[in-house]
C-alpha cells in the first residue's frame, strides 16, 4: 500500500519570539517492509538553518533555526510511503522466561542495544503494580509473543480511549488508576508491564491510515501521530503490538521513530527566546494512493 502523508504543526505565541530552535522527527524510517520517498520539510517563517542527522536510535532528525520576530510558527512535512505486509513469525515462539534470561546473559544483546530496553526511562517508571498486572498474561512457560498479545488484549479491554483524560505530562501511575487515556498512555503502560518482567520493549511513533478501506473499521488515533509497542521475541526479533486498537500492525501502520518512550521520539521539540505561553495544534492526513485500474480495452488480443 502507498500513502501520501502530511503533518502540520502550528505554534501560536502570546508574545513575539525572536529566535527558536527545533528538533524534528517526522521522516518515516526505512525497513524491508517500508520505504519513504519525496520527503519535504517546510516552515513559515522560513527556517534560516537546517541540518539533518540520525539519532542514537537510528531515527531521522532535522534541526532547524527560525530567526526574526514571529508570533506564529508552522512546520509542515510531506512525503510518500510504501508499506508492505510485515513478515509473519517464522521462528518458534520461545517461553518468555527464556527471552528474559537471554537478556541477562547474552553480551551480544548488550552490544546491539536490545538489553537497554528492559530498564526504566523518563516516561516509563517500573513499579510493582505493573509487574502484577502484566504477570497475569505471563504464567510459567507461556510463549513470549502469545503472552504479549494477551497483555495487549487485556489493556484494550480494561482501559478506555479518552482523548481528554490525559496530557503528555500525565504520570503513568495515574493512567493505570483511572483506566483511561490515549495511544501514548497505552503504549507506555504495555512497555512498563513488559519491562517490569525484565522483557525488552520499545516505543514506536508513527501514523495510521486516516480513511480505512471500504468495509473496515476506522482505527483509533488516526487524526494525529499514533503510538504502539515493539516486544523483542528472541530469534523472531522485534514484533509490533498496538494495544489501542488490539491488533498486530500491518499495512495501515507507518513507522516514524523508535525509542525507549515518547521522550526519545517527540515529533517536534524546541527552545525559544521569548516569554509567555503558546497554543499548539496538529493536523495529520494519511491518504492512500489508489492505483488506477487497468482499462480492459487497452489489453492486446491474442
């Protein structure tokens, strides 16, 4: 499936800003199942400086500087992305304790960074409540992916999607107590449960197809950036899980960035010279590129 993606972020400042610097993670990543082309980044006012690099986690990062007094900043990214079905699990699904022990003993997993995803991070504090809740899905000997999927099912059933229940700063413990939140909260919650059991889990930011194909349900979180989880499953590698929609991501999920939690993958973050508050608005549009159907009259006879 191919998509055009537009992501527009607008800051409106109460007082004029003289200079601002922004770190941007909006370019979708490259995988065997995903390719990004024609990525364009623009701003109004026009940026004076832009540099591009990859961060520690391999995400594409753009750094821009806006100079001159301004009371509004609009940053827009546009691109095309092709997505194919992810490879199905071919390897044996090992017991979850085996995966946990691998992360404790295999020095290679420390070198490639896998083992660092078992620890707490800025938005994911490990607590006994998360180990207890997650542990219900992980009885002795249960295959790790099977258990991870069961945990995903339970979060989807036990927690209500409510766009007004939380903010970016809402502590995960509060989300757990009130049993409501948004995709970012549910991703952080599943990661916290998995890491509390010493299993590697990482945060994924990306997009969902805005308008679903005929006959398919519209997915939650499609109006803005979406978030889900990856669980490391031994030889099978990292497997995607979407607790918000209770499914394994496929062609309707576009991956932008990977990290320990939201702090590592924030789409746009900046510092500025100025004072006062600001208002933020975000608009995302993920549109399928429908291939034209062949004209039967153009077929050659024979």
